[in-house]
C-alpha cells in the first residue's frame, strides 16, 4: 500500500535513462556487426619481396589497411639492416598465407653456374 512518505515508483523510464540506453544499444550493435564483419572478412598482410635473398615475406595479420601501412616501414627497415636488396612492398587483403617466409629459386645464380668436370 502506498503512503505519502514513500517515493513513487515509476514504471516509465526517464528521458535520461532512455538516452543512455539508446547510446548503449547503438554501441553494442555497432561492435557486434563490426566483429561479425571482421570475422568473415580477410585480414590485411604486408607482402615484401626481396631479390637478395630471393624471398617473399608476409607480415600480419592486420585489422585494416591503415594499420598495415603504418607497420610496413618497420619491416622494410629490419630487412635493410639484415642486408636485403631490391625490396618491394605491397598490401594484400587475403586469408592467412600458408607460409610466412617463402624462399624463391634464384634462377640467375643457377644459370651462371658451370659444372666442373670429373
């Protein structure tokens, strides 16, 4: 039973609560769909090809192209410090590569090799 000394209980939400709820619901939905999209989409990878050593390197995965672009100079710098030559870079939105480092056959070295007679 309600008496004058007890506060009234309101079944209707206040405008402040509605606004907070809407903002919360919007954030939850945005995060849900963003996560769902990223689950079904491919990650970004930095692909670096070098002539010496003759290799292809994949660095990643990254959530987006911007993140991959920002990371790329660090990988190039590391390869330069290791003595890699003719470094070429590109970004790819692909599934995870089966191998992150691929050694390519160096056809130039093989064509200049001369067999030694027995």
